[in-house]
C-alpha cells in the first residue's frame, strides 16, 4: 500500500513579514498620532518611567494652562470697555463713495438699538442692551483725515454705495488704510433700498462683497444699512467683539481726544488712555502740532445725571476739583534732538585726522591704500636678469644683474606686499569688481611691451580731435538710449581736470568685500552728523525700551486731562491756526532724537515713471508724518556694509530710503505720498482747461500713494555706508592681442597717472590695468586678461560716499518745496560731471 502524505503548498508561496516596530514610526505617523496634543519635548530628551506614566496628565494640565492664559488675555483686552467708566468702543465710519452720508448711517445704527439721537454727546452714545458705550468718528472724505481716524479706532466701518462705484479717492483710502494697519473691519451698503426691482439687490450685495474682499479677504458679509435687522447685527458685532488692534500701536500708549482747550500755561487735552499705561516722563505727539512734554495729568470724570443723588452730596468740579494722578520726575525726556556740543568737542579732540588731503595726493585712493607713491618707489628693487625657468628660491641667490645678454634671460620682478585681491565673487558684475573665471593681472606688472619702444605715437592737436570725440560720443548715446545696464556712466569734458573734479572719489576692488575707509569722509560729513543718535545694537536697545514701557504709568482705560508744556520754539498762535488734533500718541524713550533713518520703499507698479532720488515726498510712519528728501540705495546686507546709491527707483522695485529724522522703535509700516499733478489735456483746449481747473480747485492739494515700506534699523557710523558710483568710459583705439590703446577716458597724461591704480573692465567681462600714458591728451596703454572686442568699451568705476538729508515735520497747508537739509549736507549730484552734449 502506497503511503499517503498530507497536501501542502510549497514554501515559495509563503512569506514572513517583518513585524512593525512602533519606535521606528515615520515622521508623518508620529505627527498624526500627536495631533491635537501639546508640543512634545525636545528631540534627544529621554523620559523616565515616571514621566512616561504621567505624560498624559502633564499634557492635559499644560493644555488647561494654555486655555486659561488665552481666556485671561482676552478678558484683559476687553476689560478696558467694562464698567461704568469704561472706555467707549470707537468706530470710524468711512464713506467710500461721494453719495454716502455718514450721519444717516449712524442714525440707522442707533435706531436699531432704540437709542435716542438727543442722548448722543460728542459722538458717544450709551447702548443699554449690551451695557457698553460706542463712540462714532465720521471723518471727511479726505485722505489724511481718514488715516488719522482709522489709526485710533477699534472698528472701521467701510460704507459702499449701491448706486455709485467706488471712485479713485475711495480706492486710495482702502489701500492706505490697509497699508498703515487696521483693526477689525466691517462693511455695509448704503442706499440698497433704492435698487429696483428688488430681485437685483442680492446681486448688488454679491458684487460689493467681491470688491471689498479684494482688499480685505476676511470679510464674510456686506450688511444692508437700510435693513433694521442688519443694522442690529452690526451693532451686536461692535458691542461684543474684542477688537483685533494694530501691532505697532499696541506697543505704546495712545488716546482719541474728546476735547482740546487752551489755558494760560498751555493746551489741555482730554481722552481715555488706551494701549499701554501712560508714562508722564515720556514725550507725547499730538497730531500735527508736534511733540510736547507733559506738565501734569489729572483725572477726568464724565458728568452724569443721577436721579438718586442726595441734596447734600458734593458735586464734582470739572476744573477746580481735579484729582492729580501723576507728575513727571527727574527722568523726564527733553525736547533736544541732537547730542550736546560739549560731548562732541571732547570726542573731536581724540578723532584721528585724515591721512592726506585730496589735493595733496599723487594717486587715487584704492580701498584704504595709496599705490604708486613716490616714497614707496625707492624701496622697490630693480628687476634681475635671470635664466628662464629660474624659481623664486633660486632667484634669491643671484646677488646682482648678470652680464650675460643671451636670449635665455628674462626680466623678473620680486613679489611685494599689497598685491590686488581680485576675488570679487560677492559683487554682481564687472563694474563692481566681479569677474567670473578670469585671472587678474597685477596692477603694477612691468612685463615687456608688445609694442616696440621706439614706436612713434602721433599727438594730435585738440581742435583736430574735437570732431572725432563728438562723433564717437553721439554714437555711444544713440546705442545706449534705451540701455539701463550702465546708468552711472558719465563723460568728462575735454578741458576738465579729472583730478580736481573727482578728488573725492576713490576706487574699490570689490563693492561688496572691500573695506571702506571712513576717516577720509570726516572732512565732508554734515555739520551735525556726529551729534546724531548712535545705536550700536538696535535689537537689544529696542527690547530694552519696549520692556521699560510695560511697567509703571497710569493704567489704561482711565479718562484723564493731560496738561501739556509749551517750549520756547512752540507758538500758541501758530498752533491755534492749525486743525484741531484728534489723537495723542505717547513716544517711547529716545523717539524724539534724530538719527540716520532707513526705511524700505517699494514703488508701486502703477506709478508709471521712475522716481528720482532726493524727490520731495510725504512719509507717514506710525504716528508721525514727515516731509523727506530720501536718497535711495540697494537693499540687502553686504559683508562691508557698503551699499550702492541709486539715482532712480523704478516702478515695481524695492530700495532703502535714507534720511535724517526721529528714530522709531519697531517694524512700523511706512506710507509715501506725492503731490498729484493735473493731467495734461490737449493744447489750446479751453473746455478741457476749464474742466481741469474746476476739478483741481475742488480736489485741492491732493496727494497720491506711490510707495509703501517698513521702518528699518537706523545707521550713523559704519552700519550703512551709501556710496555713489560713476563710470568713466573710453574707446579702444588700437588692439594688439592683450595690449590695448585707450582714448577718450582722460584728456591729460597727469589724469592717467593719477588714476593708474584703478582696475579697468569692459562690458563683456574683461579686466585689466593701466600700463603707461601715451602723449599728453589722455591716451594710454592697458593690458587685459584676454583679447577684447573692437566694439567693446573700456571703463573704470569710482565711488564717493553720500549723506542723507534732514527731514522736517509736515504742516497742513504748508507743503511747499524747500531745501530742508542739514547744514553741511551736500547735494548728491553736486560732484557729478555734466554730460557733454554733442
């Protein structure tokens, strides 16, 4: 009998998978497992068994603490509005169309809460349903009035028209309010009940919502102010929502002014403290009036009619019985903008003098060294006659020149210190000293000439050469008419002495890496430059100042009278002639002192033309509004803190605007405005001229937003050096391999000798150095690292430090062009040679 065997599958069909180990879980699996829990401990910290057992309890406790802290923060933020004497919720009603009436909108909102219009005093109204108060601000349809109102309110209520589109001014209001920072935003439609037929109204609301979400994407609904239910919903949001606030505003104390009155000692402003606690030792900025010192602060109570008051109760006197809350101490800030002169004089005694005046130099300054000085030429050993192939070590054993005149001898010059370092990889192009994959030759190289030494060079008369120069430069201007690659290129007049005209310019091996010698700029810096505020470590100083503002002071939410102190420079009559301010901001420590201010500036792409440097602009940075003449420089950080000056800022580009103004702590948004010029109509068109004049008279001095930016750390010493670059170009007259004769760059042999240490470069990336001058009309020989193209042009770069201009405070109605610069501040373009016209 044949034995039977059990049936089984072959082993190849079975597979034993490796068991999954939880300790090798992927990052995504661990992240999914810990979702909804608190953050884990740092990687690398092992837990003990006890910690592993208690980890779940720890997570619950930590989550509870975070939840309680968040609730406490929200409760503290809303505590300023609670209580009988709590601060009112300030709402700005901003009409974006010309047919919107703000008073009608406010009336509809009050009627939805059954509030009597007669009970509203100073824009404030009691809302019994929500046990709070609301204060309305209805600014006029003017740009600066809307900006001033929106930066001191808790809610911004934009009102759109159901019949008219948002005009240019309304759209500009939206952009500026969004750029300066805005708190909680609500949007409503005005006149929607006039839209017929009724079925079109939802489509109108949908269109208005699509428009407003382009600027504020978080808007979920556009309310209908003709509907009582929607007005009630708006009031519920205004009375119960905690406002979001503005980041730069919450770091300081501020208030909306309810009343401004004048006393014999000075102005007195009344309002409720918001933001941080008010410190009387700090200065305050009151609208367009300027900065003031605080004389004293007294309590201001709101008079209410109390029906239960007893006849014997004492009435509070609003003027005579004021309770004094706080007075300034010895640490009070003064109004001095500059450092004392005595300290500056002591520092000047120990200040090292410049090494050599510009008129005494024999050669141009390259980085921080003088090359080709006559004293150094005596120490340079003469070249030796050595056999070919002799190494440097073998050459040291030759004591003198060899008498052998065989062909295997060659001239060798020993190496010296001070050779040029041509590593300009951090620069952007040949104009800044960067040449990719190029071997630079030593500027003092004395190789054998490839031209015979007895070559005859014809030295033409100046009158014979004038026509050739004019024809050459005309051709160059036609070629570079639309070329923005070399915006700094200039041309010298044939009769101009380049040594005197360009005495303040120097050379740099690399714009990004070469050290800038600041001692040479001492003679040309502004008169009060050394008295400006110097901040060595901006980040630590800012943290220290902001931390100081958190302690002490009068508690936020208190209604006070602030008595301001007039200085000798502040005139009562002039201030009374200005518009009444609507806000007060407390300045942090040192924010009144002047320094070299830097701010980023992004020119809008809608601004069609390039913006010239030093153009007069109005800048709003936080609570301040200044008239500035900024100079532009390239953005970013460099190893040597040297930045190239930009003559123009093109639309869509970003640069750093520098000027002398008061310091501001923190990243505060900046807005740049420029006066709008009326559009030019057809010539000799009386109808167009009449319409344009009527439009201009109605609009007044309208300003347009052209750029936005952010405040950057200031710089006074070596933190940010702005240098202006000019490029001198020449024409390759003769080309023989690597040896080139160049003309039309200089016009005298003395100028060639003076600038001979500078590095030459070409448009196509070649580099070289001046070898020797030819004749007396500025021709010279130059050696390059390769053969250049006959259509190429030879150039050299020169740099000079420029200084920012001083800003002045903006005064409404007095925005006129003026110099407004610090004593001794130069015109940035004064030293630039004029272009020679053909």
